[in-house]
């Protein structure tokens, strides 16, 4: 009789020790834990500069709807605002304003620009993008339809309130 009771006690003690040791063992670091800790501590190189302009400030500088075109704001965040330009329900272009404080390289491409739109340095990026630099702000129009040409992009850039945007600084 004593042997079965001892076995039960021994089994209970053994199970308790097993549970205690496995529960108190530190968890092995996961695959991404170190990277997460490093990025959480990082103060420089953040995606958006602290002094970047709020995206909501840009909305008033976008062109208004006209001639059958509809403007639909799609994104607004610190340093950036974007709207789709639609005609007959189809997206023909994307309009955006971004603060180059967060992306200094964006402003650098205008340094050798010989082209101007509304007296601001302009660049063509590929066959679908036209952009101007207004102070520290980049105003960009991207074609989403083959019928929306470089000339159309330049016309729509001129419809932005560029002079008041320049004062925003």
C-alpha cells in the first residue's frame, strides 16, 4: 500500500517540478524581436520628419472640380496628401502634394531642371509623371490613363494654388 501512495506523491512532485521549470524558462527570442527592438529605439531616419507639414494643410491648395472632372481625396497623412482625378467615373490621374523635408532626395532632382511650370522648377519622371518644386513642397501629377498627356499634367499642376502653397513654408 505504501508503494502506490509513494508513486503518486513522486509523480505529483515530478509533475510540479516539470511545470515550474518549463513555465519559468525564458522564451527564446523570435525571428524579428531584435529588429523590432532596434527600430523602436531608432530616433533618426524615421519615415516622416517631425517638422513635416500635416497633410490636411495641403487640401486647400488642390485644384477644384471642373469641366466634368471629379477630385476624390484618397490619402492624407503627415507630409503628404493625395487625390484621384476622375472623368466620367474613370481615374485619369493622381494629384499629390508632399513635404520634401522627409525625403530630401525628392527635392534634389529639381536642381538641374531647365523646365518650369508656373515659374517653378519642373521635371518629367518617365512618361507618366510631372512634378514641380514649390519651396519645400513637391506637387505631382501622375497619368493613370494614356489619354492624360504631359500637357494635361502641366495644365493640372498650374491649377493648384502654387503661390499660396509657397507661402505655407
